[in-house]
C-alpha cells in the first residue's frame, strides 16, 4: 500500500462504523539498509490524532482502512524519539541511489506485511533532479542511502535499532544490565506496545521503577498496552493512591477490566486470568474464527480456542455457550457456524477457584487455557498455562534468569532456536474434553 494513497482514507471498526481518517503512517528507522518497521497509523479523530497499532489493521476495502478491533486508545498521539512520520518527515527527503550516486527526492513510499504479522516500508518512489519534471521510479529501500539511521551516535534509537529483532524477554535482559540513566532513555524511546511487552518480562521492582520514571499519561498508555492481568499485577505493587491515579488516566473500558481483576486474590483463578480472550457470537463462521486467532498480538495459549457467548461480547459477556478448539476449526468448512462445533463439556472455573485447583485442572486434561465463569454463567476471563506458570515459579525467578543471562554474557534466542526445536509457547494435547466442573 502506497502511503500517499492512504492519506485521508476513512478508518472503520469491524462493525463498519467510522473511527476517523488516516493522518500519517508511523515507522521506526533502522541501522544500515534494513527497511523501516511500521508501528501503526496516526488517525485523525475530531481534529486530533490518535495512534492505531498496525496489528489492528486487516487491510483496505472499498477505499477504507478496516480494523480488527474497536478497542483503541483515544489519547492524543505524541511522537516518540525513535518514531518517524512517513508523510510528514520522509517525503521530500533527499537521498542517493547506491547504483549510480544520483541524488533523488522521495515522493512516496510503500508498506507491506511480512511473515510474523509485522509490516515494513520496503519500497520508495523517487524523482531524479530537483524539478517536478524529473523521472519517477520505484526502488527498494536498500537501493538508496541517506534515509536510515546513522551508525554513530549514542541516541537510544540506535541502540533499539540494533536490538530490534530481540524477543521482549531478551530485551528485558539487555535493560537489566544498563545503568539507571540509560535504562530510562531506552524506555522513553520505546513505543508503548514494545515497552509494555518488555515490562511484562521484568521483575516487579524494575517494572515499578521504569513505570515511575514515565510521565503519568505515558504510564497510563503503557498500562493500556499491557494485558489486563499484567497491568493489574503491576498496579498491585504500587501504593493505592498512585494506582488509583493511573487508573483514572486510563481509558474507561481498559481501566474497568483492570479494576475487575484487582478485586480478586492473587492466588485464585480471578487473580491470574486475562479478561481479553477471543469471544465470538454463535452465528460467526469458522472463517471468522480462524481470522481472529491469526491476529499476531494473541499469545499461543489465547489463540488455541475461541469462546462462544450470547451478547454482549466483551467480558463480562452474556451467557457462556461453549468453546471451539482451533484444531476442530481447522477440520470444518469455512462457512460452518461456530455455534455448531463448540465443546459444551469443557470444564470451567469460578473466579474464586484456588490456584492449586486451577493447576490440577490444566495438568489433568493437558489444557493450555480454561474459561472462568461467574455465578450467572457469564464469561469473565480465561486462565492460560503461562499465567499459571508465572505464579507457580519462585517469586524471584525473573531476577535469577536475568542474572544468569548477564553472567554468561549471552542473549537467549539471538543465535539459536529454542531448545527442542519447537515454536515458542507451543504445547500438545489441545482438544481434551473433561467433564464440567464448577
């Protein structure tokens, strides 16, 4: 998609309702000739820009950008130090063709999705000469020079570019080994989504330290980008008045999810569940369900199954009907309704179910996730196996892991695949159907 053609396009939510219009495309430049990674769109809503992560964009249909979710942050977009506006800053830049040394002017840029759910800016349209009559041609990003980050300098953007491909857990290890000043600089330069991912991998005391170093509105934005369960855990470590102040700065819908989780004890299903599972209506099709679980921001455990309910479709939902495993979805025709393929015998948990009982249920039936229902039979959340592991391991396991990584001077996952050769987070045994349990 060419960026100039995106400018001014309508942005629609999944229901076809208008959100706003595309104001700009936000990318992060990288070292050398690596194409910039697309972070998202600046969308103008009632004369102010908000940020929409690129992972929420499903494509362009009938001259409009269509989103996969209506849950957005409505705060005014503020550009971070490592971010670049394509329309506002890249267009009209002077560059040089590597093949001939000819100076050119950037007149457009193209973005496209790549494997793994990321998007990159991989082509630029350039004009030779300085007038409007020069020849316009399209070249790959690595065929021009003068647009990428400079190799030298101490800016945090260069450090982040050098380690951009690290997994959040590995970037957390890097931050752990930096000075307090440098760690704060890197945190300030990270975009909200990336910083949220990294915070979830840090020990609680370092989470509190980094969050405390941010302006309160920025801290609220980062909390919104975290999973509600992780945000609740972090806010639970803050003084009550600080936590309440940040909750008031968050979007009401996001804050409501976190407040509900804060009501439950840490060692119960309610205290460790996430309130953002994949929820569908019974008349949704298998094709729609598969499209939802392909969304890149979903963890493997959350993508393993979809939950079918009566309206409303945000937790706490209407009456819970059952769930459909992704393996079952793969075996059905795309036009089949999910209401006809759900498992109604899957065990469910109550919010007050103790952690020990949650663990036994997941282990007994080889499950990666289990629904949590309130006394009215409404879906209030889902407990995933990674949530359980976080609470079963010793309280200081993250500190031990970080110290181990630093002592050996290695960055896990940078040069080698995970042990065992499997995909990170993959587990077998999905699809068992235990008897109903309350």
